[in-house]
């Protein structure tokens, strides 16, 4: 049996392959890339597979709990298990995107078309149809379990409770929302009011959610966004747009953007001032994305491959400003990257904090006396953010300047942004 590339069954089969790879420790974008490379998949089907994968992972805890209730023992075959979990995640949505019986039939067809799963199509049919019959009772039962209710590993839930005792429910719930598409308006080429008018003329509804931030009511492919190709706007979360203005940039400054890829903050800094800017990243492929973004914006920086823990890339000339967007668990951006919560381990925050401390001490030596360094992370965990900033200030005798600190993720009409942390530190004048 061969599946039509436009069918839901085809998308479910591709999603099951990708999620099976995630369960072995592969990041979702890479897992999807392997699926797309291994098979000839048209663009429309790629979009469907990606959508199903992201939506499923936001309900993965619930789907796993349901599968445990519906089977004596979860299937050992990885693709069968992830196919059933994907179907259960979609069937359990409050407003399902697909007719339930259609989804069940298509999941069974996906089994039938897979030589390794053909014998399991009866099991798939029985499990999913039983869920439809007992849906409300099953949901009530499994939602008593923390992992099913919140869709995070138990250790993550416990850590959120410990670190944010008054906000942990808000923090976890925000991560299960689909993120908005937020744009940064390029002040060199237009302004927010004029750009919103241009969007309205194209039938696109948008609202201003920051000084240069515009949130679209409905996400669009970037090439369909008016002015994107011409550099009028860039895609960037509203919280991430706070970084460049915090640095107090002025024309002629020598600036380092450490760990720069993919270049969103690099572009924003250059939109604000004419800078001598060095964009550094260890990954040459990701550095190419910085180059592409700057070309689209008609901006220029010195792009250099290098390790922020080392100094072999530095010419010895100190910087007026340094943006240190250091490695972290990315626990504040799980709504955009729902695989992160399932891939991370409890010990990762301490491990990455130690790495970041080495980077920060190395970069601090490159900062001019009186210069400013902005520590940025997309983490919710204090050991990677607030504790890290305080420890750096104590080691280096730095002054902590006014900055937002920890921004918790929110998903309300008024505030809709990721969870980021900022600390601005100034070097003493000798």
C-alpha cells in the first residue's frame, strides 16, 4: 500500500519517524531533516509533518499516559509507539483539527503502508477507537498525573515549582501554547505605524507589542510577509527584541556579539547604530545564517568563526559593548521548541552554567574599562541566569546596571513572549 503524499496518513507516518528519533535524543529539527532527506516529500507535506510533530510534542506527556492506559504494555516498536502517541495527542485536543474517525482511519492506513507495522494495524485501530469511546473518562483519569496534565517530565515540573513557587503553573502552561509570529520592524527602513498600515492593506491583522515589535494575528510563511524579503522586518520574539536597546549603542562603537547565530540580535544592533561589530560563532553553518540575515537587511558585520572560551580569534583590541548570549538549556523557549523539555536532563543546567561562566570570564577580559556586557539567556533556571550574573559581578567587581532580569514566558493577549533573562554589567574604570 502506497500513501498519497497529500494524505493525513502520509503526514502521520513521517511524524512517527521523526518523533521516534526524538525519543532517542535527536533534536526535532534534525529529526525532521532526516525524514525529509530520506524520502521525496513535497513542500506541502513537509509543512504538515512539521505541524503534527510540534503539536504532538506539546501534548506528549498526556499522549504517553493515555497509551499506558489503553495497552497492557506500550508497544516496543518505536514507530508504532510514536504513531499512536501522535494520534492520541491530536485526538485529545480541545478543538481537534481533524475529524476523529478520519484520524483513526488514517493512522491505521499509516500502519498498513509500513512493512514493519502492517501486523499492528489491528492493534492501532482497537486502541484509537477505544479512546474515542472512553475519551472523557480516560482524560479525567490520566490528568491526575502531573506529566499528563502539564506535558513536561516530572523533574522539570518539580524544578519549576521549586524555582518559581508562585508562578510555576503560569510558566508551564505558557510552554504548551503555540507561539505567535512576532516581527521586528527595521527602524532604518520604516516605522511601526506605517508598517501596520501596510499589513492592513494586505489584509493582515497585527498589533504592536513592543517599541519595534509587531505580532501577527495569524502566522504566515516568511516569504508571504510584506517587506520581509526587502529587509523591512525580521522574525524575532518580543522578549528577544529587548537585548539590543539595553546595550546603549552609539555610532562608532566597537561591539562583540558572542555566540551570534542565527543573527537576530546582530541585525537589531546594526539597525540601531553604525557599529564596528564582530559577530562570533563556533558553528560555521550557523554563521552562514547570520550572513544571510544581514544581507537581507543590507547591513554589514565582521563574521568570524571561533570559540568564545578562547582568544585565538581576537585581535587584542577591547570592545565598548559585548552581547554574551551564552549557551543554556533553552528552558524559556519550549513553546517554540517543544522537544527541548523531553531532551534535557536534570544535570544540564549546572553543566551549561559552568560552560557559560568560562565564556563570560574570557569575554570580560576583552571589555574596555567602563564598557558594558549584556548577559542574555533563554533559560528559566536561576543557576544559568540570575545566579550566573551575580557570580560574574562578584568575581570581576562589576556594577550591575538596571535591566529586566528574568522574564517569564507569557501567552496572554497583552503580553506574549518567551522566557528570557537579561543582566547588564559595567566594567570598573581603572
